C-alpha cells in the first residue's frame, strides 16, 4: 500500500533537500507540501497547500498523511523578534504535530537542534527543547527528532554565525565534521 507524506518547510534548506527524496520514494503515492510560499517544482505526486501556517486547521482535510516531515525553523534575526521566532519554531511545529496526530498520522519526523533543552538558559535551545517536550506525548506510532548541529548550504540570506561556526569546524578538522556526503573512513588509510 502506498502512503502519503506531508512536508512542512519545503522552501527552507533542509526541506528543499528532502522534497526530491520524498518524490522519488516509491513508498509514497502522494507528497503534500504545506507552507507560505509555493515550491518551484512540478511533479505528478506533488500537491501544494499554500497557506499561512497559522491557518493549518482550516486545511485539515488536505493535510492527511501517513508520515509527517516537519522542517520548519528560523532564527531570531530572520524572524525579527523573539516572539516571531517562538511562533515558527514552537507554535507552528506543535500545531502541525497536533493536527497530524488528530489526523492519525503514523509518524512525525521533526528537525530540532543539537543542545535542545527545555531548561536551557539559551533561548534558541530552550524553545527547541520545549517543542520536543510538547510533541513527545502525542500519539504517533513513531516520533523521530533530529538534532543537527550547523545546517550548512546555500541560503538566500547570510547567516554570519553559521559562517563563523563552519570556519571553526573546518579549522578543527574532520573530528568535528558536520553531516554531508561521506568522504570515506577517518582517518584515511595510509
């Protein structure tokens, strides 16, 4: 039996990389993308639901899926305020998870962050930890929380902190390598 995937955040770095993989996956007959902007892609399996994320409930029937991939996320700088950051990284993620659970999705897969901790003094990490705590009790068959470190790739906006972090990791060497294409074992054979 073929399934339906739902992807939120398909125009961001991680979601844009994930979308072609979902479309190519034979397990999915349909891939529903929900977001504020349409993706610039046409595919027979692709269904786009363009809406403000605060309006997810009004699209409930269009958002029925077996597997829900949540790649929503921003930064305080990009969002413009702590409140706007919280809305994207906590409220919209938790609302999507609750909607997916009430639509009987089997699993919820969400991108969080390394260091996520609801008790953290770092606001970003605290919000990610609170989000994880809020989606944890929802009745999914499986919940997958991904906690990447730096998310590196081509972005529309400069993120100075990520550039500095990437340079520091490059300086430290492969012992601190970030996820990416495998270059083989470390250390390389002599």
